[in-house]
């Protein structure tokens, strides 16, 4: 995340492919979040992105929880997802007027398009926006989340920075 601009809004995107549900539970758990600190021990996870078993057998769902504190239940996108299919996931966090955290989640938005209405939102957790802002992206291994592949993790302070219409190559070549 840009160290010069940790501000009061953050976006992340990634590709998610769940390959096995055998250790996923109905309540699930979170597997990725921004961190309010960095280093070997990270605290203040926001937003927390969840996986849990779907309503149809053999499927799963994704959800978002803004942060911890108080009554904390994730809000899930109302769509069951299939195994072995790669989905494009985008999350957003914003510091609200009271200093708390509001979170939003999208599934398969169109890259390069304007920010659409979110598929799920959550502002239940009562923890405050970290004083130092967004410091890290944290990946978490936990019981209940299933087995999955995650790729192309992006973090930024605008929708466009995590959903570009085209990506520049990270490989450069010298032609002789």
C-alpha cells in the first residue's frame, strides 16, 4: 500500500479459486484482510474477507466483516460459488464519520469500469480506524476456510488502482 498515502480509504483485489470444501464450515472464517500494523504480528484486521459453505451442497460463498469488536457477523454475497472456478474479488474499507470502519465487497466486477454498487456491505464491528491507517495485507490460515488458491493481490487507494482495464507487464525485455 502506498506508504505516503495510508488515508481513510483502501481497496484490495485478488483472484480466488476454492479447490476443496472438506475443511470449510457453515460459519467459515476470514482468510485475507488489511492490517493496521505490519511485521511478524499484525493487529486490527479490516476488512475481513470470509469463505463459508454455500446453501447448495458442493458450493461456497464469500462475505465481508468490517473489523472486530461488538457483535461481529459477516455479510455474505447472496450467490453460491462453484469449486474450481476463479473469481475476481474486490473489497473496500472507508473510515466513517464516527471513526469506525465501513466495508464493501464485490464479486467479478468489470475491470476498468466505474465502481458499481457493492454486492455486500458491513459495518457491524466496533473497532476504530487504525491511527496509522493501512499498514499491510495479511493472509490467514484458519480452520473452516477451505482449501484455495489466491493470486494477483492488489492494494491501493482507488477503485481504478485495483481493477485496471489492462495490466502492464511486470517483465521487461531488452531487444538487441
